[in-house]
């Protein structure tokens, strides 16, 4: 940028002597002095404008060169930093995507393992329930058999008592039917003799 400002300043300074040389030629010619004087004034004014422009362009170039360099350097550094940050974020995103892909690849195997483990646990629980049910059925059957045996024994005893009661009643009826007052006296006398 400084080179541009120096080149502009040099161009302006280079143009100034050309204007002076043309002015000198105009005075030497001698013809039409009035026109030449007007022409010289216009040229002189034009040369001053060019010189002013060259100085102004040089100053602008100088300030741009002085301030633009750090501005563009800071801007370049900012852009480079943003690009590096974007690249880092892109790499992190790719790493996360790779991790997700890896997990998804193992997901089916994990699901299959969980299903196998679940099936194994269900079979184990089914077997445990079947054993428990068999044990309970055996207990109920044993208890029922004991109840039946107890009820049968109780029924036999009741039947024996009933039969004994019927036999006693029947014997009593037979004895009463066959008992006369004479038989009664004989029995009493036989009983009394046994006591003696």
C-alpha cells in the first residue's frame, strides 16, 4: 500500500515539470500572446488540479496503506480462525457421527443378546413356575389323600358305631321279645347264685 501511495506522489511530481515546460514554450513563441496567456492560465490551473489530485491521492494512499494493512491482517486472521473453528467443529461432528454409526452397528447385536437373555430368563421362570406348580399339586394331592383317608376312617368308625347300635337294638328287641316273667326270674336267680 505504501508503494501505491509513493507511486501516486511520484506521478504527481512528474506531471508538474511537464506543465512548466509547456508554459515556457508558450512564452517563447511570441504569437498570439493573449490566447497563449489564457491557455497558459488554463494549463497552470489544470496542472495545479493535477498536483492537488496527486497530493490528495498520495495522502489517501498513505493512510489507506497505513491503516488497511492491520485491518486486512486482522480480518484475514479472523477469517482463518473462523475457518479453523469450522474445520474443528466439522471433525467433531464427523467423530460423533462415526460413534453413532458404531453404536448403531452394535445395536442389532446388543438387541439380539438382550432377546436371548430375556428368552433364557423367561424359560428359567417358566421352569421354576412349573416346578412350583408340580410341588403345590403334589402337596394338594397328599393333603386330599390324607383328608380322604381320615374321612374314610371316620366314616368306618361311624358305620361301626351305627352297626353296633343296630346290633344292640336288635338284640334288645330279640331279648324283649323272648323275655317272659319266668325267664326273668331264672336270670335273676342265676345272677344271685353267681354272686355267692
